[in-house]
């Protein structure tokens, strides 16, 4: 059984003239939301064995803040291919995670996260609306990540950063 965590990067700064979208950093609220999600994962006992993130600044910063807040001790794998990637690229990134990892977190962008979520559980393409900093958890009954197939996962829970403000 594998646990799959999909996270949309946290709230980013607005771009400035001449700045590449790829280089946009997290806003102050985004940094706090990412730390809040990391603390929640630690409290839930759901610290992943592997983290993969888009190498875009806002996704990288989100992954690093989440990892720090939950005391993740591994290395975050940065994947340029996840920048504005469709859902099937998210699934491909999961399939190359080492089999020994029982759980993995991917941090990247919209609309790929909604597409990946729908692919994982066999939902319709418009089934998910994930805000910045949103996190979904799925379980899939495979032994090896490379055997991950579309439609076989079950959605376990969905967290929004604002939900955690109420806790």
C-alpha cells in the first residue's frame, strides 16, 4: 500500500514586469501556509518517505517549508518537468520513486494537480478544485511505485490551509 500526497504550491507573490513566472517566490501568507501544512502532516503522522517538487521557485520554497516544518530528513528531488505539467507527468514522477518509500509528496502547480488527482482515483477531469497550498492524500494498493495505474487510488482526505486556521 502506497500513500500519495499531492500538494499545490502555496500562495505566491504577484509577478513583476520582466520577471519570469518560473521565478515567482512565495508570498508571506504562502510561507506560513506551507509551514502550517508541514506541521499538520507531522501531527497526523504522515511525514512522507520521499518528496518531489517542481523546480519553479514557489513550488521549491513550498516543498522546503513543508519539509522543514515536519522535520523531513530526506532529500527533496527537484523536477523541472513538473513545472506547469499535466496530470500524467505527475503520475510519471510518482512511478520512479524507489519501491522502499511507502509514501510520497509531490509539490507542483495547477491545473496539473487536479488532473493528477482525477487520474489517480478515476474521477472526471473537473472533479477537483485545489487552492494554493491545498493537499490531497490518496492510498493505492500497489507494492511498487512503477505499478501505479490510473483509477486505482482512493482519496483519503483533502486539506486546505484555511481549514487548519480553525484547528
